[in-house]
C-alpha cells in the first residue's frame, strides 16, 4: 500500500510516499541500490537485499513497513527512509507505536551505519520531505533511529527539520583498522603485548600443526564453510555457558541466505582456517565500498589455549592489508575488549529519538521510568549471582 503526502515546496519539488506493503518493498529492487550508489550513505547494511531478507526472516511481531520514498518531478527515486513501525507492549498490553530503522529493534545485532539515503545534492530537500511526511502522519508515537554514524550529514539535517524535542545520544563505538598501511607498519603500532601475542601465537600454531588459510570463492565451497561457521560459533559460546547467536530463531537461515547472495554479488569475505585437516576457525566479513565488515566468527574451543581467535584476527587483518581493493577493516560496534588490542581508531555511533506529545508517549515514559527504578532496586538488594541467573532466564525467551 502506498500513501502519498503533499509535495514539499522547495527549490526541487519532491513527492514523499509511505510504503507499507511487502509488494511495495519488492518493487524497489531495481531502484534502491542505484540510489545508494548515488549517495554518501553507501554501506552494505543499507542494501536492498540485506533489508528485504531481514524483513522476511527477522522482523519482530506486531510490525509493519513504513518506508518513505522521495521522488522528483521525473519520478526518479532521490531519497529513502528505510523505516518500519512496531507496536510496543508491556504485559501484553499495546501502549506505543514506534518507528525504527529496518535491521534494528530485535535481540540479534544485525545492522550498523544506518541512515536516511539521499542522492548527492538532494540531502536537504530529502530531509525536509521526510520530516514533513512524518509530521503529517498520525501512525507513530515515537521515533527511535539507532546505529547512525555520528558523522552523518542526514542526521544533522533531519534533527534540524524535526525541531525541538529530538535527542541525539552516543550509544556505541565502531572500531576499524586502516588497511592502507603495510603489515610491518601496522604491527609496529600495536602494544608490545598485542604484537608479541599475535606473532608468537601464529608462529607456534603453524609450527605445531598443519594449517591452511582459505578464502571461500565458489558455491561448491560455501555450504561446508557456512556449516562450519555455525558449528564453531555455537561450540565456542556453549562452552562458556551461553546459547550462541545461531540459537536465535531464523538467524542461521538469514545469514546463510545473505552469504549466498553476497557471494554472487562479490561482497562476501568468508575465510576458513583448517588445522590438521579440519576447519577450526571461520571469519565472516561482508564487503562493500572498499570496506570489509567483520560480522561473525567461530573458533574451535579445543584450541582456546593456543589463542586461535587472536591468530585468526591477525591473519584476516594481514590479508586485507595485502588486498589493494580493501581500504579498511571494520571491526564494528560491540564489546571493545579485544578490538582495542588491534586498533584505537573508532567512530561514534549514535541514536536519534523523538517522543511525540500524547497519552501513549507519556505512558511509555512512565513504564520505562518504573523499569529503571526496579532495576536500581534489584541491583541494590539482590546478590549478583541471583541477578545473573535471573538475567539468563529472561534472555532465554529470545532463543529457540
């Protein structure tokens, strides 16, 4: 279903429309990535195939598409806001209609560097048209846009058009390695302990075992490597008493389909390390715009004492440094513990929030405040082991 808003009267007249149906999403297949290539928001996680797959397999319950498209007078797609609408509930009672980016709002972390997309030169008019469209809609109570790079031009323009009430908050850091430097330069920039660990562990592993590093390049190689990634990732986390990402519903199917699509589009960086004839480590990266995004990994816990994870990280970094087509190895957001041993370079990731005035928004804020008070009370009164056990029980509901 397509809902048109009034054209925005600027130096360029745009027509903003809200797309709410899956067929509307499908109809954008030939235009979406063309626009992305014409924008400064070009990133793997904003591509049509990734978002369409996410919507089919991972969208949360009680959700509906809310993709805003902006077209010029020649009907060319010049702007895109990849949103969806989610009904938030507490104790089963609906109380807030929230707008989010596709790829966010679920337990699994799947997408980063999200943004509103605009053809170069159209950024301001696209921002104005999208905000005008949002302000005319009565279908949402809260705008919550996450995983936005702090450097985003569209973020600044959209917040300006929204006016008072919107808030930007730093929520994460995304670490990256500059792969335009030589390997020796990179290694010399590490701390003594990180440098010695990486080099010593790699030499020791290769001296003690028959090791083979391989990049997956054909469909015949892909299935075995995908299965190994799932098996090793799950084994690693289950050895720590955690369920592992692939225990989440549909995540395995989602990533396997994404890997198949990306291989065909030459955007897959899937690397395996065989030790004594068996795959012991797998690293999944997605490639786009000369950036490799380190998305997922699996390591055999039997080699934990030999630092297999550190060895695989070093080997992949070295591979990308030697690849002239890759300018950056993006370690992505999340826990900085191991990432800071490889690089101190990072980008801030922010969120944009706007709560509309109304009963639903007030009810949501009251519920969140009550939750915060409850968490503070539990931290102050309940022993940590009991709190951790309770947290595990709560998070288990997300898994199969």
